[in-house]
């Protein structure tokens, strides 16, 4: 990194630190808070700026004796943790304040979270992903999403972004590793809450949460027996409600059956009760949908049928 580039990156980082301080302050007025958030997003949504900050952080970490791989993770964590924390602080103050909420008020920390992952070169699901936020931050993000879904005004403004954030967390195996039983149950409850909505985008996102969190848990070796009954009941209820349209290969189907297959493969003996009670609905749906399914969906259904048998 040349001296000129380092100087430019250091100036940019200094601006980011000042903006974080402003947006985190409880004394910052609403108009300034929103303008500050917009400026942070403007800077970090630009790939060139993210690269500059990344290179600066890596260079500084390597000067302290880190290997290149560790320096990349350290640099991204040091950059993004306070940024997202500041955005969450700001969003929570705006939500609990007396001002009228805007979509950007709720979406800011969620957008920044997704940009943090772009610094990981698109590697979202592997344990070696570059940008890894600490456990406390990931749990705070989940808490924020849950609270926003329970807030009618916030949910109306940003429901899809909130659900996409939950999908993001569920597909990151290293983030799912942070979760406890209650966190996973919250994810499944959120999934169930949106699965039967009429809006296809909402029901599909809800199905993705279900499939992603269960597949990640199985990859990590997390015991899934606690979620067996709930998972079977959810998928069977959906299959029963949509049995007449099974041949049309609904968008929710592959995610639900991937999650169900993860349950079956993780605990085949403990799945007997679920199969006995609910299996006729899931099996019937799978058989009806198989004939007209595309290659990918056939592969998913085939995997489920093998696990079921």
C-alpha cells in the first residue's frame, strides 16, 4: 500500500470513526442522525472505499505480527463491528423516539450488515468467511430483527429486509454456531409466522429461514431432536394446505424439504414419531410434486424420500 493510498484510507477511516461517534450519541438530533447514517452508507456501499479500508486494516494488523489470513479477519471485524453497533444504536433510538419512522431508519443496520459480508469476497456460508462479527453483535442483530417484526410500524416499512437479514445469519454457519436453543426456536417461530402469508416473497423468505437454520445446525453437529416435532408439524401443515397445487412446484417447497431432510438425517430414530404423525402429508406432497419438478427440486425431493424411508 503506497504512502498516498495509506493517507487517503486513514482519512476515510477517521471520517468513519467520527460518523460512528455522532450516530451513537443520544444527543444527536433526528435530522443529523439520519444524515450521518446516510453518509456512512454512502461511504461503505462503495466497493472502492471498502477495499481501501480493508487494505489499511490488513496492513496495520500485519505490522502487529498477524498472518495475512488472520489480518483480513481482524481488519474486517475491527471496521464493521462498531459501524453496525452504531447503526443499531441509532435505529433503536429512532424506533423508540417520537419521530415518524422511515424505512431507512430501520434498514440502515441491516444494509450495513450485508455490505460487511461483501468484504468477505462473497463467501457467506463457510466457516472461514473473512468478516466474522462477534457473538454479542450477532445476537444483538437477531434481537433487533425480532423487535422490528413485533413493531407494526417497523415491520410495514422493512419486513423483507428483516427476513433477508435472518436468512443471511442462518446461511452463515459460523454465525449459527453462536446461537442457543432459544435463538433457533425464535428463528423457527418467525419462519412459521410468515410461511402461511399470502405474499409469496414473505412465505418464500420464511421457508428459506427454516431450511437454512436447520441445515447449518446439522453441518455444525448441533442436536436437532428438540426441533423435530415443531419442524415436522410446520412442513406437514404447509403440505396439507398446498396439496392441491403440489404439481406446480411452489417456491417455498425446496427450502422446507431441505430443512426437513436435515432433521431426518440428524436423528433418524427420533424422527419415527414425526413420520408416524405427519409423514403422510409430507410424503403425499413430495410424490405429487416430483413428476413436474425441475432437476434441482427433484434432487431435493429425492434426498427427502431417501431420508424418510
